[in-house]
């Protein structure tokens, strides 16, 4: 609203309230009060409608954002699983293919559970769509990097958390 429209509307209501003090006729007072109440109710309902429209738009934007992040995060998981699977394969001894399969199955189950839950939380706007779709990839990327470092060098995982003395 422009400033002049706001002032005109305000002056109209001020004059109606001032008229309440000067009119003795109760019917005129009741009519003026009812007019103001109905106008305020209309403004309130318009504001509620605008607020619900904005909330709906935010949820739709979150849904589309989740889909965009999903299109990139799931294919990126291939790189992460290679980085994670190679050290796991090297760490399990020859002939222990069952243990490697078990570890891989657990990691995949945890991955897809985390992706589905991240999608749900992102759709509900509890967490950001980016965090919902990329958190598990970043976690597995860090885990895969640490395991690769452990397998390719003589550096032990426990040394990562110790101070150099």
C-alpha cells in the first residue's frame, strides 16, 4: 500500500472513532463499530491466506530442491562407494568374502535408510534439503578417505586422534 492510501484509510477510521464519542444515537455507534470489526476481520483473513500461501510455496520449493539435490547426490555416491569399498576389500583377508559382503550390505542399508530419512526431513523442512541429501555422502566420503589413508600408508587410524609429541 502507498503511504497516502494508508493515511487515508487511517484517517477514515480515526474519524469514525471520533464520531463515536460525539454521536448520542447508539445505532450509529454500533454500526460504526461493526463496520470496523468486519474490515479488521477481512484484513485478518487476507493475511492468513497470504501466510498459508507462503508456507505452501516454501514446502514446494523444498520438495523441488530435494529432487535437485537427489539427482546429484545419488550418482556421487558411486564415487564414495568406490572410495569406501576398495579399502574394505583390502582390509578383509583373502577368503573372507562373506565378511566383506556383510559389511557392504550393512553400509548400503544404512546409506539408503539415511537417504530416505534425509529426503523426508528435507521435505518437511526440518533440515535443509542440502543436508538431507548430502550428509550421508559426506560422512561416507570422510570414512572412505580415512580407510584409504589407513590401507595405503603405515598410518594407523588411532594416530589421527593423537597429538604429535
